[in-house]
C-alpha cells in the first residue's frame, strides 16, 4: 500500500509509463523511474488489434515485477482481456485496467481481477462518453481517462478529455479508494489543469523517458503542479490511497462490524486481508491517517466481542491491536 515512505502527503501520484523507455535496458530504465521518485509503473499492453501497435505481454510484466517493488498498473489495450487477465494477475499486476470499448463482457473480467484482490479498472478512450461506464458501477476501482487515442506514446493531450475527469470522480463516489487516472499526453504544461479537474494518478511516458531529461525533476514538477491545481479547486487534498493506516487486526468475521461502527460515526474504514506471514486469514481495518488517533482512543468501545466472548480474561479490545 504505502509507496514512497516519508514523502510529503500531497494528493497527486505519478505513474511512469515505460512504453517509450529503452526496451533493451528495461531494468535500468525502471531503476531510473524508481530513483526519480515515480509512485507507480504503468505497463501498456497492446495487441496490434484493439490498437494498431504491439508492445509486450505477461512475461514482461512478470519480469518487471521481479526487479521493482513499485506498484504495477497494467493497462490492457487488447481485444480479449478475459483470455489473458489471469496471466497478468499471476505476473504480479497490482491493478489491471481493460477498455470499456472491447467487444466482450467486461463484468466477469472485472470480477476476476477483484477476486484476486487486485484493483480493477476501466479505461475510456477519447471518443467514448463517460456514460459507457454506467453498467459497471460498483465493479470498478480505477477509471482511466485516456487523454490520447490509445496506441502510441508521445501524442498531445486532447483537452476535451479533461472534462471527463470530474465525471469519473462522481462515478467512483462510493469507493473511498477509487482512483481516477489520466493517461496520455501528460506533462508539466497540463499537470495543474489535470489536478484541478480532480485526477489522482497522472500517467506520464514521453515526458519522463526522453533522452537528456532529468526524470526525477519531471516527476516532482508534474506531481506538485497537479497538487497546486487540486488545492485551487478542491482545497485540502483528500486522503490518498497510501495514507490509510491499519488500526486493528482481527478475525475475519469481526472486521465488518467494526467497519460498520466506524461508518456510523462518520469515519470511513476499509477492510483488507492481513499481511501476516504465514497467512492467517485475519483482516486489517484501515482508516484515513488523520482519524487514526481518534479511532485508536475509541477502539475498545468499537470492537465487538469475540465470537466466543471471554470477557473475564480482560483481553477484549486489546488482543488485536497492532503495536506500531
Ligand atoms: C497510450 C498509452 C500511454 C502512453 C503514454 O496508448 O496508454 O500510457 O504510454 O505516453 P505519453 O505520456 O507519451 O503520452
Ligand atoms: Zn497506458
């Protein structure tokens, strides 16, 4: 979940698209992205059918996974995502995004991605209205607004696409961890506008991977300009996905009641599988960082009794709390 530990908590995040990186030196290019402070990697898969270009497939995604700990956003520009999605999941994608325009049922693919505990995304090409997403409400964690016609890096942003960003935000209103990505044509000249429109993740390819470019400086510029834009039109940044903190680890069946109790007092909470190793099947409850101390102070009241309550032991409300 956390990306660049210790970095100031702005809102915008930059995903480095390696499409225009030096493919003969991919490992080196990825390290360049990491050192430059990119928050994610964005991997463009093209099949020469859905788009006129061919890039790479699951084996490259798996190879990238082996050399970086950055989250991997896999963007499938392919006609039959259902056929290959499992390979991208097992290759280590953290999110998989498919195009809403593909001519096959999208719902099973989105569900398969979710079932594997990865974020599921839908991408919207420039000529597609945002309403095309409507049938998939509740199934999507990422809306990827295309800023260019998919297929090639290095194109100019089609500015009409920017108006889709606030609509994409509305579409994700019920998903506290939902993300709006803008993909294609992003650079320092339009980052402020994109931030003001409410984007969370700015995907940048040729703006970063260009000969002679200081990639790190470009990442910082894009991110901070987007944050400036966000602050102008939205005020204080909303708590981004990597600023959620775990407050308690409990048995699976106890997590939902805690989430409901927190929701009832106005604190959004999410439940994720615990990262304990070996796997325990327990759940972590996460809350936004600013709410952490308040929630911790109230935790003993919020924790429902264990299934077989043994209150006499005095352990209630303590055993699960993670020492940090
Ligand atoms: C376009 C790809 C983009 C592309 C972005 O089809 O989906 O991710 O790599 O490249 P730039 O930033 O150069 O537009
Ligand atoms: Zn892309």
